[in-house]
C-alpha cells in the first residue's frame, strides 16, 4: 500500500509505504526547501530518511547532519554526501527522521550553512517534520529528541547553528570538524565557545533528560578541556555515567570514513564504545 503527500508546486512528493500499522522505513529528496533557498548549489537540497514509524505516532526523534567540503565544488549533488553521512537508522528503535541539508557553496571546495543561523535550524526541523507528518496522514508531530551531527567542514557551522537555535540539540556528534573554517572569513576557531555554552545547559538537564557530546578527531582538538571542566562539579556517582556520553577521542579510521563508521553506532547508543573495525 502506498500513499503520497504533495505540498506546493516546487516540493516533490514523499512516497510512503505502509506495513500494517507502521510506516515502513524509507527516504526521499526534496527541492527548494524554504530555509535553504538562498544556499548556492544544485537541487535537490534536502535528503530525508526515516525508520519504521507507527502510523499513530505523535512524536518523533530528529537527526540533522551537516556535511563537509566537496571536491565537486558548486556542482556537488547531495547524493554524494548521503553514503558517508552516518545516517544509518538500523540500530535505532525510537521513531526517527534524519535530515541532510545541502550547504551553501562559497567557493573552491568550501560549503557553509547560513540558512541555519538565527533560528534556521529550528525552521528546518519544523518544516521537515511537517512534510513527513502530512505524508503519513498526521496533522502534526512533536519533536521528542534532537540530535545534531556534523563532519569535517560542517563542524563549525553546526556550532553556529546551535548557538542561534531556540531548541538546542539533546546530542551533538562532531566527526573531525573542529579544526576551523575558511580562514579568509575570520578567526577559523571562532565559535568554539558555543560548545561550552551548550554543554553547560545540557548538563543541567542530566540525568533526568540524558544527552551526549561525542567529538572524534584526527589531529588533537581543544574541546576535551571544556568537557573536563564541565564534568568536574557533578556528583561523584554521576560523573562516570556522563563521561561515557560526553567525551573526546581519536579516530580509528581516515577522515572521510569517520561518520560512516562511528555515526550508526552512536545513533544506536550515544555511550557506545566505537568499534573501528
């Protein structure tokens, strides 16, 4: 059984398959996404993927992944970034919608995400969940948990997006993406303090609403000291538990494969000991 929902003249339909009382896992590409409309690059500009979702679900988890640079420059197709994004939902039990927006091509291989600043991340999530809810026949769906992941050149834009979001993510995963941004645009490490601000607010919700921060690097980066300082005042009995979910660690694979290998494991369990094999 199939059912589709079309909104507007520029948005292709999202094809939905049903299996009993569940929406079967699937994926779709969208074009001319409003919050991304000023991003330079090729269409489609938004990739969606979901796991099995009960038809009667009124809430869903959302994962947003920001991609890195591209050797294809402004001709990059979003499908280039999907395979190594780590957006593998096979290990997740909770109903989940994953988003991969196409960034804004600046020049050379550089991409950024200006559309996600100043609340743009909130708008992207709201738009995507609304499209998905309509496609499965729901009037609306709430966002239960928000996970933000980023690889390479998407790392610093992820921090920028978090700083301006009304709803900060419950989990943040950065895959070798804190080495800085295009130096011609200013201080390449400007924005790193956003981790510290987010971390302070996030830890205040522990353990009632658990979250996580996983930072994986090739060359040593500076976020480890931030985590250690924030974890120092927590109750002794809670420190070991939080240290499993909030940590910085070296990668066991080359740069281009970090999200591919670590992403699915961390999406299944934010405290996972990553198996780099």
